């Protein structure tokens, strides 16, 4: 049975390479936030484009401890609460200090607009991956990376694949399982222990 074409998950080295490239772009702080929302929070392009400041700030307007993704910003009714990765939190705080339209509703803006379309986000990822030479990567690569890495580590903190499913916003565990990339090295190690 053949495999469906999926966006490739990124290694730690590849994540670092993209972050290095983004640091040299015209809007490095914004671009870093976009990328980290994908790879550290598992958000889809539509979700990134639909994010508002309210979804990432606390009652005092400071960057919060979680992303409160509303249903209207997600696919279907997959709104959810995602605990915020510290690297993402720091990037959001830096971005909040540099935005050119401080009264903006939307988290991600372009130079000419108070928001970006999901397609514009998809196009950004496409250009970034093309520039660093990553074939087979797309706007979904960060999401797949997040889900794969979360699945590999969840049992070490007392969680299960059900927790990964909730973080991903999937209604069906089978959907979550399709995102998780197999680890050939781990398979080799476990077989040697049998």
C-alpha cells in the first residue's frame, strides 16, 4: 500500500536552519513568530492567519501562558487551549514591542494590511523552505513536526496520544496518528531489545 504525499517533518537542525534564515529576512521578528506558531504550537496556516492578540494575552494584556485558539480561528470546531512553549512566548513578547500597528486586532500583519490571509501564510512558508533548500516541506511541516515531537515525548510527562490529539485539535485519533512520523532508529533499538 502506497503512502500519501505528506509534508515532511523537520529535524532540530532544520528548525535551527529556518530560524537562522528568518533572522536575516525583512521582518525577522514577525517571521520567527509565524514559524514558531507552526513548529512549537502545531498551528495550521489558517489558524496563524486568524490569530488575534486576545488569543495570546492575559487579562492585563501581557503575553499569556497559553494560546486560546477560538473555534472561529480554527478548522471546523477545533478551537483549543495550547500551553505556550517558552521560546514562542519570548518571540511573541519581542514581536509585541516591534509591531507597526499597535492597535491591531490580528497577531500577524503585513506591511500593508492589518492581517494576512491563510494563503499568504502558506506562500511565506513555501518561500522560506525553498530558500533553505528543503524539498517536500510546506506550511504543514511545522504542524507535523510539532505533533511528531509531542507524540514522542508525551509519555515521559505522564500523557498519552489522546493528549496529543487534543493539542492538535483533531476529532479522531487516527488523524493524529497519520501526522506522526516513524522513527527508524527507535525501531532498530527496540527490535534489538527483544
